């Protein structure tokens, strides 16, 4: 799944980057923690 990072995530991406991540990682961690949005 493609996400847009809202904050820096160490060893993954910087704020503002659009990147492909595993579906479970995006859905279960990044989006609920407000670290990323679905692109």
C-alpha cells in the first residue's frame, strides 16, 4: 500500500515522502499512530 508520511519514521521514511509499505504495517501501525495517510 502507498502511504504519505506525516512524520519522520526512523529507518523507514522522512515526513512528506510517498512510499510503498506492507499493508499490515500501514493499516495497523502507521495510520492509527497518525504517522502516515493512505496515498
